[in-house]
C-alpha cells in the first residue's frame, strides 16, 4: 500500500455571481497578505483596491479602468482589508490623520452605481473603524459633472490621496482620464483646505467654512443682480464683454482725421469771412 501524503491542499477562494447578482464567497485559506490585499500597484506607492459589483459599464467605468491599468486590484466580497474604506454611509471623514494607515494599508473603493447603494453589503467591506466618507467636493467626470459628492471611484480615491498628503499620487492616479486635471482644478481650494486640517473634525470644520463662504458669495451675487435689475440696468450690463470693433479701431489716426475736419471747417468759415469783407469793401467803393 502506498504511503499517504500529509501535504495539505490549499483551497482557492472563489466568488460566484448568479442571475440576480447575489454574491457568495467560499471560505478562504489564503495567506494574511493575500487576505489584506495590501500591496502597491502600477508604480503608485500607496496600495489601491476596490470591491467590484459590476453595476456599471466596464468600458466606461473609472474603477475598471484603474484595474486594467494595473493601478488597483479587485477584492472579494468579505475579503479582509486593513486600510481606509471609502463609504458614503460612513460617519468619519477622510483626513490627514489617516496618512499612516493609507501609506501602510492603502485605500479601497466600492465600485458600484450611485443608484444602487441599497444593494451594497457595507458591513462586509473592510473594517468598520476605518470606513471614511469624503467631504464636499464636486465631480468632474462626464456623467455627474458639477454635481456635489457624486464622484466616481477614481475621483474618490484621488481625493483621498490628496487629503491624506499624497498629492503626487493623487495626480498620477488621474493621468489617464481626460477629465482628471479638471477634477483637481475645480476642487483645488477645497482639497487644500481639507489637507491643512488635523483630523476628521478639522476636515468637517473646513468643509463648513468653505460652504459658508460659498453661500455668502452666492448671496452677494444675487443681491447685486437684484439691485441692478431694480435700478433699470440691462441684462448685458454685468457682463465683462470685449471692446466693440469701433472701439478697438479708434486710434490716433482717428484723432488726426477729426482734427483735419475741424481745420477744414475753420478754413471754410475763414473764407466766408474774407468774402464778406471783400463785399463790404466793394460796397464802400461804390458808395464813395
């Protein structure tokens, strides 16, 4: 009889997706490093990962693109992750106080549709004490451009990197997206204010200050326009329009031309006066 092998067969974890997109996970016996999923990808020093729920068009989805580029890895539902988890339902905000966790354990996003948040098993995604939400920011992606808080996965992870003190990584993550620089540009003031805070409470205070300033500025604009309207101003009076063609073409030559016309008119008047004088002299001669 042959000798029985004592070698333990390693089980491979799998995720099955049925027709109703319900996710079922088998028990994983992988290593701790595999479970954590905490290793840098694609030349970015901070580990980036995400849970994929296949609710968006993969060809247009920002999270899927990060995975294809090797900038992020996909986590299994229920897989352990010790870094910051971006969750719009979280209590605490991302802050510079999370820098060490971000640097050593990374950031994980939840790649899903904003319209299907009720289908997401948030308690199964990462550790509750490291779940974070983002402060007020404006999306620049083509789907939700200009809408507050409606960032896609790439924008959310980039913002987290910036606030946590990894500005270069934040820019690098968005390099391949045409709208990437626009997201950082329109949110530069807010992101800089959040990065200057000390902790989650400081970020929340910075958010309130930023929003209050924005509300005050908006009200000033409304008051100014209303006062102008009541004063009888035209709707184009407030616009900073370029000079008209006639204004642009008015030069010193125009001044010279006007001066020439004036001199010509004065010359004609002089000639008329001389003719009057000559008529008077002739009349005097005839009278004598």
